C-alpha cells in the first residue's frame, strides 16, 4: 500500500471514530468534501497545511496521526535501508 493510501485510510478511520461524515469534517476543517473523499481514497496528495486543518478538526495531533501501525512499515523500510550489507 502506498503512502497516499495509508494516509487516506488513517484519515477515514479517525473520521469514523469521531462519528463525522465527510461533509461535517469538510465544514469543521474548511476543506472541500470532494478533496477529503479523494484523500481518503488515496487519489490525492495531502498538503501539510490541509493535514494540519484536518487533524485540528479531528482533535488529534500530527504525532498521533502518524503514530499508528499503518506507518510502521515506512519507518521499518527506511531503517533497514540504512543498515550496511
């Protein structure tokens, strides 16, 4: 799974945990509903500014957003790439 899909999956999980529709999250974050849908479906790159708006609307820190098992494989891949052979 690519990083856009992982970010989208995490966003969807958090939104559903909070009981928000895409429309409500759109209103709370001041981001278009279509953009949120495309991010959740892994079709759109998410800017840092918009990620900050979304995490604010979801009442979660950026650290907690990325501190999830969806992103552990990315960290593991980078760590193993640095090990000498």
